């Protein structure tokens, strides 16, 4: 598959310090992510980090790594520098997998690549799956996405959407059915030329209100293709409780 998987990893997590180096069955988590992504058949799998400890852990397990600056404001800024360091530009395809997703479904990597190939008008691609519970629908930590007829994102939000006007008149007790609400999955495909340009785009008001970086892309008139998966992604690791659950898979 003609793409490069980039895995940003930094140690400055507030909820789970040194998260990329958390032990999963004797192997650091960021290495587990890289090993899993290797199964996608990408041209290269590269960890982008500003931490020498992460670089050393990757090198010890044969994982390619690039050292980036320590002052990046966002993960996308770090990825943009990694693209420059790797000489990626133009229509070279990049898939961003987070360093805390050791159980990522590698089929989503291929889906993000396919989304860019099927939508030449899109500079980014991502994934989603159907929401099946009211609890998820109303949870602001669950990001929702609404798409157009061609499978491109119209908007991302932490609010319940689409808003079923009549069904929600007395409070949210059921889910809309047409269209079904979609939960955004945090994996992204990029055209490398756009990713290198992304840090030059000004932050948008809606991005700042929602705290969702992908809204900057839509704000500036660019398009994002969305693959709707039939299954949920594997659990990510944000808290010590998440880490304990994921460790069971590697015991």
C-alpha cells in the first residue's frame, strides 16, 4: 500500500505520564502500535517524537523514528515536520495513527488511503461508525460527524447530531434513524502537501469552541472524506483504567 503511517508520540500526557512507554506485555505501547500498523502493508511506519526515550525504545525494537521539535502546538504540526524530514510532499499519502491505539483495526489504515484515492477533491480522510446508544449520542467526549451524499464531512461536533427535532422535543430518549448518528474515529489520512501546509492555516472559531482541530480544515474550505466502518475500533488508552483494560490483551 503506497502510503506512510506516521505515529506521533510525546511524553507530556497529563492523565497518564510517559504513556508511549507504558508496558504492554514487555513491549512499550508506541512500539505495539507500530508493530500493529506494520500489518497494514504500508510503505513505511514511522514514529514522530520529541522524546529521546521514545526514540531509544523504537530503535531497540527496529521501529523507524524521526525526531521532531519540542514546541509544536498540535499533533498535526508535528506530523507536518515529520513529512518534511521524510521528504513527503504533494500527493504522497500519509495516515496518522495515534500512539495510544495499540489495538487499532489496521483495516482503517487502508480505508483512509482508499478514501483519498476515491475522493480526489479531498485533502483528508477519516473514519466513523454508527452510534447505537443514547449515552454515546449525548456524551460530549464522543465526537459526532455528519456527512454529505458523497461521504464527505459536513461538520464534526461534541453535541448530539443530527438533531432529531420532533423525537427530541421532550428530551433525548431515542436515536435518530435516518441518517443514523456517526461516531468519529480518530484516524486521519492526508495528502502530504496539505499536511505540510496545515500549520500555516489560521485556527478557526468553531475549532476553538469545539476543541476539534479537524474543523480548521472545513473552515478553510477543504474537504474530508469519511469511511463508515461496520465495527467499532479497539479501545484506546487515555487513563490508568484504560491501560489496565488494554494490558489484558497482551497478558
